C-alpha cells in the first residue's frame, strides 16, 4: 500500500454485499444527521442498521456524500465557536421535519446549506455582524439558477424614509441570497416595490441586476422584486404554534416568549395540532399600500397617522391572529409517527410551497418555502388594461397666412448702371 489510490481500491473492493468505502460514507452521514451527544456508543448500532438496508447507494453518490461529510466536519470543527456565539438554525435536524411536509432535500443540499450559514456569519463578522440566521427556503427560477434565501438579524441600520420602513416594519429582517455562487444581501424593501409586486406575475431569471419587464413597469431590478416577494410570502406564511410568541405591549412588537415558569409555551397536543385555532401568524400583515405600520406626522395634538394612508386596507387587523380567521388559505394534516412523536403539517393555499411543521408534544416548529413566488389566484390572470388613448384636439384650427418677403438679390459686378 504505497499510495492513497491503492488504499482506496482496497476499501472499494466489492465483496458481493457492498464495500467498506460506501458503508463508512453512510455511517458518517447518519452520525451527522442524528447529531447525538455521544455518537461513539451508537456507532455500531448505526453500522448494523445500514447493513440491513436493502437498497444500496450508487458509487458516485456515496463519493459525493463522503466528500460533503468531510467538508462539513472540517467546517464544524473550525466554526464551533461561531455556532456558540450566534443563533444559527440546525438545518440538518429540521430537514427531517420538512420531509413530512413534502419538502425533501438531498443530503448534499442539507450539508451545503448548513455550511453556507456558517460561512455567511464568518464573512460578515467585521463589516455587518449577523446575530441570527435561518434557512428561509428557495425561490425557483426559469433558468435553473435558483435563489437560496437566508433570513438574518444583522447590525445594519435602516435608512428610514417615508417610503421605507425600519426594524418595526417590513425590514425587520435582512435577507441574503446565493446566486451564481455568490452571496448577496438584498436591498431593503420599499412600499412601492410591495405594491407593484402584488400586481406583477413573472418568473425569476436568477440574475439580480436585470430589469423586471412587464406592465405596469416594476420600479426596480430583480433584486428589488425578489426582496418584495420574500416580504409578501413571509407576511402571509410565517406561523407558529399558539403561545410560542407574544405581543410586547410596550414596544408593540411580536417577540418570543421568555422561558420563565409562568410563560413556558404550550405544547401542541394530538387533538389540536390540526386545529387552525392552535396556530397564529407571527408577522404583521402588509396593507394594500405596502406597509406594516402607517407612518406618523406631527399634528396639532401630537403625532397622528399620515392621512395619505387612510385608505389602506388590511387582510387581518391584529398581529398573532389565529389561522382560523382565513381558514381557506391553509390545509392542515397530522401524521402518525410510530417511531417517536406525531407530526403536524400546515400547507399554504395562497402561496403553494410554503409549509409549517411542528412536533406534537414538543416546543419545536419550522417554516420553509420552496416555489416560484407565484400566489394562487381565484380567477384567471388578466393583464392590466392599457391607459386610455389621448383625445383628439376638438378645437377649430385656422391655417395661418404665409408671409412671403421678396428676396433681395445683389446686383452683379459690371452690370451696375
């Protein structure tokens, strides 16, 4: 055994029941997926359970998984301190819940996304530190260059303006997307972007700097359109089991309940997990004029709401409204899991591809979206009508008399008298 290639040939030697190389690949993946506190004691059990599986992975697949596992182990080892200091979602664990909803990701995708989250936190530590990050989902494109979206809480300050909300509105979170192998922070969303995004139905191209063609013309690039879609989808599909979040009356914001003895969130029970009254929205509704909160201006008796937004309408008036208020927009299911706990799954009818999954008897849930960013419409889509043509001039026109002056011709030399 003189080279690594020779050693690899020995490990790949097929005995008729598989080879060591494929088997070790699967064992490592199981250890990472289960993420147990003391995996060494379960190593043999995992190995035996894999041997009993009838279906064997193809050779190429196992090589990719092993390479991905090695990369992930290296990343976790070097970034352990990053995970302890920041609130980073455990996608490896939550992917098992999403499987129950029908959103299934390959092992390569799961480890790739988890590694991206650690890298995103590391790369932004100096300029714009991120305190919290979760995998929001994927927005599919017509070119196959899909956007992988991450929802973050960062330290960047929003530039507040009449048409741009801050942390208490639609720009509560910052969003980063992976496009063409590059991570980019999407611009803050403006109210005009949200208004026009609701009337625009167009497939994404995977290029952030292209124009969004159509009528009416969207006032921005695809990056702005993408950011507006994310806000609209989140506002309508970000949900959680009741009592997991509460309303802070002093700051008038939705926040996570404290883990004190009096305020421990209630666990979902098998008899109410499919009841939409047991689930609530955790983001404010975006009104018809593209805002979560109407701006205030100085009045005679103090601050009053800007009368410009007096005609704005809301689909739901209060935050933390139960899903039963719009029950036709959700489908609920309960899956009996004999191995552990029952699973409650919600699927959005308004935004196909948006799901929420919770474990019965545990204070645990996950939200995710995978789709083209197209909302369901009750009627067939009809493009907006063009504006009316300008009227012809109905005034009587009188033609002006031409004024013709006789030309002055200079006399030629020699002909002067």
